[in-house]
C-alpha cells in the first residue's frame, strides 16, 4: 500500500529559506497510513512528477487553489484524488442520527434537493427514521408518485416546502440560503478527530478508509465526528 499525499498551495513570497523555493515536504503517520504533506510554493509540473515518483503516492488530497497539472499528473500516475463526498454519503445515517441527538427538541427535518430523484428519496427515508416530520424543498416539479412512494415505504406523509426551525440537510442545490446542518455538497463542512485529537478532513478519512467506508470503519480507525467553527487549522 502506497502513501497518501496532502498537497496545498502557498504563496511564493512566504518562503523562509532556500529549501522552500519549490515546496516544503513533511511526513507523518495517521491511522496507520503514511502521509506526505506538501506545501507547494513554486514547484511546477516536473517537481510534482518527481514527488509522486519518489514517495510512491497512491492517494491524494488537494486543498486550496491547486494548479490543474497536479490533478492531471495524479491521473497519469493512477493516483486516486479524494474529495470526501463519497464518505459523507456512506456515513449519512450516522450524521443524521447525530443531528437528531444534538437537537432533541427538534422533531422535524427539511431536505433540500435540486431534483426528486433516487438519492433524494433515500435521504428522506433515512431522515424519517430519526425525525417525526420531514419536508422536501425541491427545484424540480414534485410528482404525486414520489410522495406516494415515500408513504408506501415509510408511512411518512411527506410535506412539500420548508418547515421552520427544522434541521436542514442539503442533498443538492443551494439550500435556499438556510443554515444547513448536513451539507453533502461540501465535504469540508465535516471534520474528524483521531485518538490523539488530530483533526482530519473528510477527504483524508476517505483516503485512509478507502471505498465503502461506513460507521464501523470509522470506529475501527478510532475516528469521531468533530464539530468546530474554525476549519482553517485542519492539518490533513
């Protein structure tokens, strides 16, 4: 198994020594995986190519304004670039359960979706297991068959339109500007902490856990959801 690389961009004027002309590389171990953290300053395509070759990278997490050639080289080397979005979908039942527990007096949930599709239906079903009332705000036209399918599968009379004061889950779209508790469009909205209180992005956890990660996978890695306002200090 190869290493995971975290690559983020830095300003050329923010170098402190000759060694930082192209980039700064540090190595660490997180959840048993070797991590190569790269602060990219001026390193070009050749620099990144050598980086991938030298450190035997097989997965990557890109943060910030990364040049397009980094993604192109990752594809050329067969390196999987992780965003964290797949992980959020796979642990969605856990996220919904947590949201319900953090709002014990709130019995309602509003799902925002650009269209009433299969993914939207699954999210509504999961929400119905934890919330007494569930509504749907959708950009597309809502057909009666969709609401009837929800009723048949869950016994839930789906409300169309936002419920004031409800916990919001953004499936797709923009959420109409409301405060979204679970945002499946933005994987940076959820961060994790390991046993040493090291903060990990959803993208990094996805890279460590691999495909098909779920709540059991997180437990096995000793990872927990960690809520905080300042995400700028996320190291991985």
